C-alpha cells in the first residue's frame, strides 16, 4: 500500500500538526489495530510481544534516541518530540516483526519518511484515507 504524502514547508506549522490530539489519536489507533489483531487471531505470536519490544529497544530505538535528541535541541523541541520518534520507530519494528500476521499499515510508512531524513508530523484527511504530512 502506498501512502500519499504532503510536504509541510515550515517547522511552526509542522509543530502544530505533530502536537495535535488528532495526530496522537491516529498513531494510537494504528498501534492498537496491530495489537488487537494479534491478540484476537495470533495468540501464540502475541505472547512474544514484550520480548520483541525489549530487543528492538535495545538494538534500534536506543541508537535513534541520540539523533532525535540532537534534532530536538536544534529546533527547540521538548522531550516529548524524542519520545514520539522512539515510539514511531518501535511501532514500525513491531509492524515489520508481525508482518506475517498482519500487513504493515502505518508505521512502516513513517519509518520510510524518517529514513529519508524527514519527520512525519501529521495527517490530512480521515485516516486511513488522506495523506501523511511531513517536514
């Protein structure tokens, strides 16, 4: 699935999107979709959730933290910015880890934006329809 994307050209506008309650709700809904699907349909695989999460944090998320902290400092962002980046990366890893149970829907697209050196900051439209916003 290809997710349409829309560039935001000003950091203050991006900040308004990334701090909006709607963006948090979409992110939580996407994460809940995976955990609920696993819980209801793949109970054995779901039992490995905490082990996979711990390993992902140790191997990947911790290494991303320094980069996110540097970016946050440069742009005057609070620690919640770093926490959002950590959450997004971890959620993408979990989508990938369970792709055999449920095709990745959301966080892998955010990860792709991060890998290109950008920051996914919001959504335009009614998710899952619409476009991912990034700066």
